[in-house]
């Protein structure tokens, strides 16, 4: 059982934290009270956080949502086990843009079947939209056709109600199930071309063009 293992023995779960600029990704990671921050590596374009909560270790990649950085995202997809897609719940004007980004993300072959947790962020603000409105606008019903997907209300304000911990537990449970399904497919001879092989091929193609 995972809960009986020490921190050193547990395999980290690599999670990409993505979303539009100003959706609150960095604030959510740095200010939310999510257990012990083991490592913080700020770099140009993205931050990498190794986060622990109970028996869960997550590697959260907070990648900037600006236009110049978005085309580079696919270089971070390799070995990703889950995605947290952060949306500003108070910014209705940019919901169509957020939907396009989310649907584009789940169409990537490297992220096929990867569970997606949607963080309805800034939930502490009184002007946040309803959960139903955001589900419809983001096309979550479509996302659920290809992978586990669930929304969680989150906030970077420490004294506000947030589902951040529940989101981590959900990610842990669903990455386990996804891994079990992959193993079953391999045994049944249904596995597709390995993700690593596809990534290497794409990188070679980019270098040769």
C-alpha cells in the first residue's frame, strides 16, 4: 500500500499545472496550504514544484499561459500522469479561450487518457460563476468522453474553503486506475506505440526541418 511507504520509496506523480495567464496557477501552488513544498525550481517560462500531501507526491509544472510559451508545452508532456487545468472562475470573458486551450490539450496524443482535474480558481471571490455555467462553457462533458475529468473549487486564500486537498486525492486515485488500465492493455496486447517513442520521433522531425 502506498500509505505504508516512506517518502523516498514513493514514486512521484508528475502533474502538469496549466491554464491561461492570470488564472492564478502560481498563486495556487505557492500560497495554498498544500502540505510540504519539497523543491522549488523557478526558471524562465515555468516553475516546477514537488509537493507532498499525506501519501501523495506530485510534481507540478506551472507553465506560463502566454501565447509565446503555449507552443512549447508539448515538450513537457512526456511521462505526464495527470493535468490540473486552472481557470479563473471570475473571468467570464475568457471562458471561450480557456475552453479552446483545454480541448486542444486533451487532443494531444502524448496526453491520451491522462486524467484532468479542472481547478475552478479564485472561488473565494463573490463574483465567481456557477459550477454548472463553467462546466458547460469549458466543454467538460466532451473531455469526459476520453478520460477521467472532474472539477474542484480552489482558492489561494488560506482561510477560504478550497477543494485543493480533495483534488490531490482524486488525482492519486485516478492515476492509479489509469496505470492499472495501461498494464491490462499491455497484457492483452492492445498497447499502442510507446509515448516515449512518439516524442523522440517528433523531436527528431523538428530538428531535421
